[in-house]
C-alpha cells in the first residue's frame, strides 16, 4: 500500500484517537473501588463482583451475533461458490442469493453493531473485574474493529485511511484474537 505524503498525519491521528479511546475506557472505572484496578489483578472478590452485569453482557453478545449473521452467511456462501465448478448452475443461484441477503441484512449490520457496542461498553462499566486485564484488551480490540467499521460506513476519512480501516475491520486474525481474548477473559472471571 503506497501512502501519499499528506496522509501520514491523518493515519497517526486516527491511531491516536483509537489509543485515547482505549485509554479512556481502561481508566473509566478510576475511583470506583475494585473496578479494573491494576493493583488488584488476581484477587477474587468474595461478594461475587467479578461476575459483572450478566444481562448487559448477554445482550451485547446476542446483538453482535445477530448483527454479524450477514457476514458469516456471505463468507460461507463465497466459500461454497469457490468449491463449485465454473459451469455449475447452482453457482449463479447462490451468488444471487448472497447479493439479496446482503441487500436486506447489511443495514442490520450497520445499525445493530454500533448499538451492540454501546451495550458492550455499558457492560464493561457495570462490571467489576479484578481478576485479569483481558476485559480491557477485549474492549480495546472491539473498539478498534467498530471504529474502523464506522470510518468505512460513514466515509469519514480519506481513501487511504478507509483502506487501512477496511483491512482492520475485515481482518480474520483480529476477529479471532478478539473473540479469543473475550472468551478467555470471561472464563477467568467465572
């Protein structure tokens, strides 16, 4: 990827905003006893406060699943099409179905993911985890993926930054790492 000379400060600004947002969320519980306090990692709260606010966490998880069904379906259909021979008549039907489902389900992806992110941030603030740093890491990765998606959707940045945002937003590695961090973090808490 060739970056134009005037674009580098914009990329730096975008990354600085992501880092600042992550820092703000990580430090958001400052002053609340036991809320993501780095000096207390590894301690268990006998009152069960490591469980967090379960309802908002479950709601956030389901909203993310529903919002991203179109992505999983599209990827699965593209894999199926690639496995078919070029002359297969079902190939065009599957491609047509994929375009139709994108047409109707993409708006759900665009609108439900930001709502799910708000619910996830609410869950983060309502939770009191003193067991590990994984909630902060998971939230930082989710914010990065969501911010990149918003930059793409709302076309808030120049083409070079949107291209970088697209790579971040569609990265299978970042997605798998984020889900793994969240699952690991929640298994440590429970």
